[in-house]
C-alpha cells in the first residue's frame, strides 16, 4: 500500500464533495452553484465526471470542440477558486 495513493472510497468522497460544490446541493459547502451556467456544468460533467473526450462532449452538446474547452476551463477555474476559498487545495 502506498500512503500517497488515495483509496477508492476517498476518491468517491472527494468526487461527491466536488459534485455537491458544483451543483450547490450541499448548503453548508456551496449555498449557490459554483459553476454558473448550465452549459459549463454540462461540459464539465461530461468531460471530468463521465470521462468523455473533447470530441465526444462537443458532439453530445452540439457545439464546437473549442466551445467545450472554453466551458471546461471556466468551470475548472471557478471550482478551483471556490475550493481554495473553503481551504481545500485542488
């Protein structure tokens, strides 16, 4: 066992906390949604939650690959800032 490798349970817990922050469902963690647009939320979830690549996400969303990259970048930066504000290092 390697101490620096997170366990499956830990990763699921972290994923759940991030998801809660994104959608704002955990009032104590994020009373308002961290990702402010539905399009950015969709792109972020498809890319990083569902592990879809840029082309798959663009096809599913009906937009360009550049648009997917822009929305994911905005969502990632916003989420990172929100986590840092709560004392969590992304």
